[in-house]
C-alpha cells in the first residue's frame, strides 16, 4: 500500500567487488513509489522504482542528498530528473572538504542551487554506532571487532532491514583506519544465501526469516550474530582469546554504555571510533620506524622486527596474526609508496609527527 512507502524512503548502502579488476564499488539506492500509478481513490497496484548511484567513493551524505533531490523531482515527473542529472555529470566531483554548486530548474519553483559538499573524512558519515550498542553489549562488540580484525567470516541476523544495515556498517567502521577488503553485503537477498558457504572471509547481513536456510548451509567456521537477541548463535570458539587481555579491559572501560548521557550521535560515534583507533595506535603505531627507504624513496616494510618490537607477549601474538591480513597488507603497500603516505597515515592514526617507540604507545 502507498502508506507503506510514503515518507519512508531510505538510502541503503552496499558494496560490490569486480571479479575483473578486484576493485570495490559502493552502491547507494533509494526506493520510491511510481506516482503515475496512484489512483485518486488510493487503491490498486503500486510499483516501486529504485534509483542507484554506483561509485568508488563512499561519500554517503553527498550521495544521499542527490538521491533526495532525485526523489523530489520524481514526484513531479520523471522528465524533471534528467536535466538535474545532466548538471551533475557536467560538474566536477568535489575534492575532500570542497563544495560544488549545481543549478537545476524545477517547474513552479524556478532555478534552484544545490550545494554538494564532500567531507574531509567520511569514514563515520554513514555510521550509527548507537544501533550497534542498542543490539549488543560492549563485550560482544569487542569479540566481533576481534573476528573482523583477523578477517573471519561473520553473519549478522536481524528482522528489520534498517537495523541490519546500520549494524553491519557500524561493525565495519570499527576497523578504521583499515578497511574491510573482502566480501561485504549489508543485506543479502534470498538468491545469494549461498554466499555463507564461501571459504573466504565475508561480512554479510541476512534477514532472520532466512535463519533456518542459513544454518542448513555447509558453512565453515563462522561467527553468527543475532542482533534481535544480542547473542551469538555460532562461534569459532577462540574469540575471547584474540585481543590482548589488558587492551580488552582498557577498551571496555572506554566504550560508552547506552545508559551514558552522551548528547549527540556525532559525539557517540567519535567516542566509539576513538576507542578502536587508539587500539590500533598501540598495536601498530610504531610501523613507520620499520620501513626502510632506498634512494628512490621506495619503502620496504620489515615485518619481523616490527612484530618483535612490542614487549607484551599477548600483543605480539595478535600482531603476528594481524600482519597476515589483507587489510594490513594494503595499508602497508600504500605506506611503502612514499614517506608522505606514511606521514598521512600516521596523522590518520592520531599519532604526533614524532615516531613513538613501542614502549611509549
């Protein structure tokens, strides 16, 4: 019915990976009702339309604003969308922190100016850690983070699509400044449930109504998270042993509880993100001192002394596993390109320009 659509458009986000180039793309969608099929009496068939933006950049706020404008114009006529999209194609994509202005004509409203701003850092732009904290205890969030850091297979289950999408995006964002580099599908359609049989790492979200079908699949070791009950339905078994105990305690004391009085979602997001960024600073913040540079300013990462530099045995055990992940390899490959890359990544980690030793982290 129309009442189910009206005022409830949303912009789900998911990721695709090209099997040809092995590169990832973000897909932003909005679903709108075909208003040409609405009858005066409000009855009859209602066919939804879906508009998508596919991009290699995850600028959720910017693309969400564009889709809002598309939906607004679609309510007038599909023909009103095309001049707007043409204006977008003719405008340069804004650099980080910059704004572009798009002129667009709307019947009965005249020419409108739409400002599109690309944030300097968009890693928290589409994230709501509050949704994750509402579904799971901080202890379980840490275990999910530990599994994700070692690039394991993780399945999230929820009844509502919105909850599923928000929680899986939040879980992936815990890895910042690293990026999940494997299969990532916030909402798996029924036709792709066989994804859970993949032997490679994945992070996927599945509606709980498919739980029986999922559990019947021949899955390898996997962490199954029930967001409705706040429990794990399946575990590998060693999740509590992945992170160094001392750092686990520190992170738990830093993570806010839902009962805490935190004024805004932005402040909550910043506090949660800082907890995990600080973990990575303590674990890998000394990496610049273990990159050797040649005369051509090409770096070569020294993995063995890097791992040995940590004094804690538990920390070294985690680090030896973490350096084998795809996300760390991509991080180091980028850092090895030039000293400027290292300086930039060091600032992302929130570390001062002076390179700290492992004992001073």
